C-alpha cells in the first residue's frame, strides 16, 4: 500500500491508526543519497567507450538475406501442397490392364467393330434417340 495523504475514490476513509502510520512515515522518511561529484561525466564516458550495436532488425537482415527468409516460408508451403497432389495423382491414375483383361477388351472391340461395319441396318441409332426423348 502506498502511503500518501492523497487517497483514491474507491478507498474508504482512513482510520486514526492508519493516519498515525502515514504521519510517522512522512516525518521519518529518509532523504535520497547525495550524488557523487562528476557522476554524470563518468557515466557519459563509460557509454562513449562502449561500441555501438546495430538494431536487432538490421542484424537479422544481414545474417539472413531475403532469399533465405523467403525460402524458409516457401519450403513448408511447397511440401504441404505437393504431398496431397502427389497422393491424388497416384490414387486417380488408372491401373494397368492384366493380360486377361487386355484379351477381353481386344475381343470386345473386334466384335463390335465387325458388327458396325457389316451391318447396314441403322435402326438401332433411331432406337437410341427415342430412348432419351
């Protein structure tokens, strides 16, 4: 608690005992020490002898050039974007056909090609168009 004669609004009125303590402390408060002679000159000489340091931002920019700071942000972003794209490409790529599937596909295409090329009946085209009307 700060002992002073000024009190804030939220504090209640002081009791007589508190008032005596405050008065005692005000009467017997020590005086500040006397400054040694030429103290200011000694302090200024000590400050001028010390080498001046660069500000922190200047040190950081000389230690880490712009391209290194950019790279520190670009690499994690590239990894976070690249890994899901790589996984998505692998997951969506078609699987190679087995020998059996390849033979079945070839037979299917040959059969249908022969049917289309030898058939003169084009009614199946009109049948298809009527299905979607």
